[in-house]
């Protein structure tokens, strides 16, 4: 589960929720957005940025709930979906390396990247 109380995670999940494009524009109609005043539990008519500034805990809670309900697909979730009985190491990752499966383009581990971090990389455009 992603911790949306961390700024980086909050904005990444908000971007995913609002379907932001590469220019940072929301592709979600404001009336459908959970941060919109009609959906955020307040009666104040605030734009999402103002809502976030005035009610940061509520904003984090809204994004966290959405994130929990819409987990991102990772290499690990997809692998375990297809191979639920695969042997796993103590860190919960398969005994086979992603590069051995041809899912990464490097030989051996990258500096400082653990198997868990590698296997838990999100699959681009992937939601469960």
C-alpha cells in the first residue's frame, strides 16, 4: 500500500487519480474529482488547490482512500496473478530475477536497488 502522507506519493497518486497528462493537466472532469467541493465533504466552494491548502489532512485521506481502492499493477502483482504458487524469498519476491524473465533490460542488479524495489515497480498505465 502506498503511503499518501508522503508528499511524493500524494502527488503521484493524485496525478494518477486525476489522469494528469505529461503537461500536468487533469483529464478528469472536476465534478467527478473526489477533491471537488461536491465530493470532498465540505460545503465550501474551493478549487482543489485551495482545498488541499486549507484541509491537507482531508485531502491526504481522500487520495489515500482512492489509492487503496485502486492499487497500481506491479511486476510482482502480475507475476503472482499468473503464478500464485511461485516460491518466494523472505522479502516476498520470487526467487527468479526480473532480468531473467526479460522484463528489464539490464544484467544483474542495479546499484542500490533491492529485489523488492525492482519487483514492486509499477507497470506503466497499469491499475488493478
